[in-house]
């Protein structure tokens, strides 16, 4: 199991939507530097941020966290 897959997914989803870290941080109501630390794995990603990212990108938490390759659950 790749425990850092979620870091790649966070970046890929952000880039796929043509967002910068500053834009995502603004949506999550956090500082860009804090978001950068989440995306690089320097800081642990809080569950509230997981929820916010899933809402922003329209994906399941399993997809974001690298548990599943299915973006959405029905």
C-alpha cells in the first residue's frame, strides 16, 4: 500500500482543475503555506480538509486518500 498516494492525488486534482495552492487554500479558508504543508506531507491532513477537498473536487474520500481509483461513489 502506498501511504503517500493521497499527496499525489491532492496535487493532481489541484492541477487538473487549474488551481494554484493559493486558490485551494482560500476555498478551505486556510493560509497557502499551511495548504502547501498538507500537500507535501509536512503536516498531517486534518479530516476537515479531506472533506473540503472532496467537496471542492467532487471526489470520494476513498479516491482522494488513494484507497480507491473510483473518483465517485454512488
